[in-house]
């Protein structure tokens, strides 16, 4: 089915997937089924022409078409009228057309009022679910660079001393904010972009899965470090989590960590073509319940994983009730965790790619609890 896309920029993951060139301004993309077109004005035309390596994409100068669209008599803004003109020009006016669910509502209303049949689809490029070896390599490279941030965190924690209820390094109390600022500097040196934030959470904050963390990092309490940058060199995300503790952990925290590690290890071992997403999640739940923990409203309170690629969260999802099975080429996180406000939280996260007979771990980084 033909596709019409209008994105605010080439940073839109679907648009970047289609054209593989970063364009900072809004533009149209049309796929007729046999030909692909990108429409750009004078500002971006030369840039795209220089960097485009896809011979199947035809570049069209937009300026003359904007003038024609502005002169049309339909009641609507120029951009919406331009969309109508493009559909007419490329023989798509009478056809049903796929658009992403993020397609501008005002433009959709205008086109439908003119008789255009739009089909909003959440997965405009279903092939994004299956990552090629090149894409898997891009994610592995993003992860490899992210290792530098974790090594920096470990060095800060190891070199810190325990003074009362705080961690002190080089005369400075270690706080979540301090560590995140240092991590971001390290990531910039690795050409990693902090576009989604960083989680460095300790104690009660670590018991809230997506708490970004704030204030002093405490000894004898778990510290969840979840880092998920985009690598500027290829636009793909990394996503990995490690949990640390400074000082000797209590028996309760030792058991908490060991149980999460067991669940993650067994979940990863289950990932292979044909296995249902929900079954891997259920294995984590089974282990947690068997060890005396909870799942659902407390304890394990989120899914086991999600797809990773040009978006930090994308299909497929490894969680309760998810329909479908793993296929060769899927890239997903496996990140079980346990969270108790009075005890703290533990989460471990690796990224795996489904292979013909199992999966390969793209993260390739050790799991060290006590630092």
C-alpha cells in the first residue's frame, strides 16, 4: 500500500529509517509502491543530494510546488494543500494510503475532507522489527561506547570512601546529580547523545523503576544505573542497566540481587525463535514468586523487556499478555527487576539479538554488584 509521511524532521525514527539522512526541518516522503520520493526546499536539497546513498529515492525540489499549493482554492493551510497536490501529482489521490499514527491531525482532517482515504498504521515499517546484521552491529557499537560510562561510574564508586551515611570522593559528596553530570561528559566524548535522560537512583528512589535519582548516594544501599544514549554515528540506541552497592550488602539485598540475576540469566537462555514473548516474562515471574518475592502490584512491577533500535522503546515487547513469538533478527532488552521501598531496588539489563538457534548478548559487559 502507498505511504505518505510528513515528519517534523529526519530525527523522526520512521522517517530516518526510510531516508537514512538527517534533515533538521519538516518534509514529505512518499512511497508509491514502485518509487520513493523525498520533497525538500532549497535549504536542504543540496545536503540530501550529497548524503543520500539510496538510488531508489528520487529527490524533488519543493519550492515550485509550494507556490502551486498556496494558490489552490481549497480551505486549508498551505502545507495541507501541498500534501493534496503531491497525492494528485503522483497518482495516489484515489488510492488508500498508509500514514503513521503520528501524522498531523489537521492535515489528515483536510485530506479526508477532500476524499483522500487514509489508513493510520502504528507500524508503518514492519520490517523495523527485524534487525539486519548491520543494524545489530550498530546497536552493539552504541553499547560498546556506553561501557565507558559504566566504567566511569564504577571508578567513582570504588574510589569513594564511606563517611557516615554518605559517599565522599576527592572531598565531594557523591550525589546522583554529580554522577550523572560526569557520565554525560564521558558520553559526549564517546559521541553518545543523552536524549532520554539518565537514571542514577539510590535507596528508596531505586525502588521506583523510572526514578531518575536525586541527592546523595548512600553506602549499603542499592544504586541502579540505567543509561540509554543514542550513538550519533549511526542513530541507534544503547540501553543497559547495572545495580551496584558500596559497602557490604545485607543478606536481604544479597538475595534480592542474586534472584534478579538468576531471573535474567534464565530469561536470556530462553530467547530463541518460536518462543512466545509472554513465556519469557512468565519465567521471571515464576522465579521471583518461588524465591518469596512478588509480581504485579509490587516486587516485579514492569515487563521483562522491549525492542531497541532507532527508538529507545519499540516493538516487540516482552511482557505479560503479549501476543507473538521471537523471530530471528529481533533485538530486545531483557531487564527484570525487584523493587521494595523499604529495601531498595535491583534491575539488570542486557540487549540480545535473536539468532537462528538462540540469541547473542550484544551488551558484553560484566555484572558486578559490590564495588
